[in-house]
C-alpha cells in the first residue's frame, strides 16, 4: 500500500500540480511542498507557475490571491475553512469614508485581506515589502488596512508619510504580549529576539530584529549568534531548525499557533488533489479589480 506522501507525489504528476505552502502549516505538509515561503514569495510563485493546478497549503486569502494572479489555473484549498481572522478586519464603508476625508489618500492593503477589500485598495503589500512600497508611493496620506500593528510599524519606518492604520490585528501575534516576552528574555538572556511586525509595537521595541517569516529565517541563518527567541507562529521553527541545526530556537510563549493554518493536513492535501476539492472561485469583477492592487505590489516590490 502506498503512503500518503507517495499518493501525493503520484497525483501531483498526474494532475500537473504544484504545492505551495506557508511556513505556518504543519511540518509534514511543509515537507511535501514544492515551494515554502512567506506571503510575498508564494504570491510570486503562484503568478509564475506553469503547472495547471495550484494546491495552496495555507489560508483563504492566499488561495484567493493565487487565483487572482493566475486566473487560468485551478487553485485548490486543502481545507475550505482555513481562513485568516485578520483578513476580515476592515470595511469597505470605512475605506470610502477615508477617501472622502483625504483627497490624496492611498489605500494600502496588507495581503492578509479578503479579495473584496483588495478591490477598494490602491496597492497590496506583504510584511516583507510594506515599508518599501509605502515609501515609493507619491501620496502623503496612507490608510493602511487591516492590520494596526503592521500599519504602526510602517508609520514608524516611513515618518515622512501620514500613515493611518486601521484597527485589525492578528489574534495569534496579539498573544505574544510584552510581559510574556519580558519573562522569556529573562529565561533566555543570551537569545536574540526575532519578531514578526504583526506583533504589537511594545513587543517590536523589545526585539533585535523585525521581519516577515522568510526574513526571520534568513536573519537566523546568517547571524553569528547561536540562540534565538522567536516571536511569530511556531511553524517557522521547522525551517529554522532545518536550516540551522547547530542553533537553538525558543518560542516566546507556548501555543504560538495559528489554528487555521494547522487545519491543513496531509490527508486533506491528498484529497484536494484526488477529488479537485475546494476549488477557489473569485468572480470576474472582483478578480479584475483586486488584480490591479496585487500587480502593483509585484511591480513596486521589485
Ligand atoms: P509572512 O508574509 O511574513 O509569511 O506572514 C504571513 C502571515 O500570515 C503572518 O501571520
Ligand atoms: Fe492570519 Fe494571524 Fe493566522 Fe497569520 S497567524 S494567517 S495573520 S490569523
């Protein structure tokens, strides 16, 4: 009898499929992926791929973005309910209100957002290119949706602009609270602290480095330090330990876990390939409008 991994390999060939996985999905799913990365890397891979089918081991905004960037491909989500809570934490009405208030407003939309929110945005960003893209925009006034923390981080890094963050947040990164980080630093005084910009400002101020998941991995890989405290979802530890077997990594707190990312199991990856289940559908109207914001990100992030 074939193992699930062997079944997936065979189905991938039969269907001419590629598997993209985010660093937060379970280790065994990362292991069978063709490409693993942060949101920016995965969006680029989704746009470039020649495969007919994209299986996106991640949450719904990732699959939607892949479909919008490459509409002729079939995009499959192993778990139809794997969603990002923050992706819904902004409203089209608020965007309209802000556009009326500021004549020159640019609406900058974190890729962790619904396709509908992208349709009313000027440009998308990810955590690895948000600062670069906001700097490059001609507009002075920026409404940053949905994440208040990444928005506040960008505001600090680009002081020449007036960046107004919306009030969304990531429930997983919110739990990495300043007091918990303080205690972890006391427990591991020699560890360098690497955090994701979805953490709150007080946490970023206590860190040695702030970056996307890929940037955190790259920092640890190239650093001369040997011990690190990681302030993002625990899934990144799989790649960190693989790339740096001689280094030590601790989570800031127990249970730094995105329950939606963990819904993506090997069995579900196999079933989505086998039955073509949970195909991403985005209406033509939404897709065409959202594509402008995503394409602008790819152009400005180069
Ligand atoms: P990255 O783009 O840094 O991988 O972040 C994605 C995400 O969902 C963080 O919570
Ligand atoms: Fe969304 Fe947070 Fe999960 Fe990332 S970790 S997918 S921002 S809920």
